């Protein structure tokens, strides 16, 4: 007879942890099988449990499938050994012997307890993974729990799941201290062994996109669309936006009254510069806008997804940016290879092309 508090505790376990009574008894059976085999070396049986919460009883059985083989595998018993237990046993029968776990040694019982705790942790982890599986690509707030030489560990949700921020997902120049509450972008949810683990980022372009969704109702409602985002975390982001509603100024919606909306995002990003670009279905027009804040005189296509952008001489350094950053981000934003040239350089190139001597026409016949 089992104390009724035992079954009451199981009900609490299901309600609080999401672990069903059935899952618990499966775990217990697996634990007892492990402990039983540790105590009785060579034992191949599988433990089964029959429970009756109304009567308050648990019964434990060691089960074997009778097989016609010289050696039994997991869950099996040879026909010869089976006949020693039950003379009428035949191949294909399932033999069950009831036993009482209290006969286990202290070590075996301890092993069973450890396995049960492990299985309960696994169930909690699986439940958490299931709960967070739809969080990929979302913005979440978390508490920095630990910072080591490389990684940052963040408590997410109710602290049941751990967010891991790898070095490549951290923003250069940002400092993370234990106890800090920060916003992170969920890159991927994975099974991290003993614990469910979520890979998060502060450097992903998706973080900027989600922050604007929080600040700009028109984006959240879908009337203003974010077409693409290019980012070098900690330095600069370019975001292309678009709307089909002629009544809406998409750039103004993202900037907000006196810059309130974009400034809220910039503050969260630690002062990172953000260029809001109006997307165009005309790729050359889009390229010209993507080189903002520089003024572009002309854009000419010179190959498949390759173009030359001409800018005023005094805007060349602005168009290219420090160490080529502005031009590089424009290329990522548009998906085009962009060669930025000053007006004077473009004019010299055009003149040189005009002064090239014409090549004589070939008069040879067809090759045989």
C-alpha cells in the first residue's frame, strides 16, 4: 500500500511541472530496470509498473519475452530459462514476475533515484523546448546570469531556460554584467544536453527589425514593410522599408515625432547609427538611396547585379564610409555589387573610353 500523499504529489507534479503521471511511471520503471540490472548482473528483464491511485497501490513486475535463442537480449529470456520459471512457457510468451523494490540494495535504490531525477529534468527540458520552439526569430527580454571569458548566459522566460550568447553574437564595445536586463534576438532553440538552450544575439540584423516592430505600430500592423536589413553591429545599420498605402510616409513613421521612435531603437542599440532607406522596385533607384547619407548623381548597371554609382567629388568619402562601411552595407542591403566613383573619376574614365582606338574588324573566314 502506498501513502495517498504519493499520488497527491504526482498530481501536483503534473500541474506544476507538466509531467504526467504516465510519464512519471515510465521514468520510474526505467530507473528500476537500471537499478535492478546493476544489482543483478546479467539480468535482461524490463520493469513494468501497475498503479491504482484509488486503492493506493503500486505493483512491480519484471517482464521477459520468451525467445528461441541461445542468448537473451534486452527484455528477453531464453526458452530454457523460461521453463525453469514456468514449465508451460513457449516461444513468444511474455513472462511477468512480481517483485518488491525494497529488496534492492542501498546503491541500487540511490541509482534509481538519480535516474528518476534525470528523467524529470529531461521532461521539464522537453516541455520547455516545446514552449520556446515558436520563439525563434523573436525578441525577448532576459537577465544576464553569468559572463565567462567568451560567452554570456541569460535567463529567459521564468528562468527555466538558458539563453547562450556566443562571441559572434555580442556587439563590439557592449559590456554585459551579471544582473543586467537586456533584450536579445532568439536565433535558434536547441537541445543542449541536460538543459534546453536558446542561442540568442545582440548583433543579428533581426534584433533591429524586431525593435522597430516594437516602436512602430505601422510595422507591427503590416502597413509598413521591412524589406531588408544590413548591419555591422555597434557601428551602423541600414534598413529598407516600403508601403503600398499612399497615405503613409514610411520613413516618417519609423522616425516618429521629433525622432522619438528611431531614437528609442538607437538607445537600445547603444548609439548605433541607423539609416532608414525607402525601398524601390527599381534596383538602380534603390542603390542610389542605399548610399545615404551621400548624394548620388547617377547609377549605371554594368553587369548582372553589378552597378557603378557616381557621387560628387566632395561626397566620395561619405558614400564609401570609414573603411568602406557605408558602401559595403549598401551592397548587402540591395544584394548588388556597387562600385562607387567620384564625378571627376567617372568623367576621366568616360574620356579614356572615348579616346580608345577602334579595333580593326576581322575579315577572316569561318574556321574549319
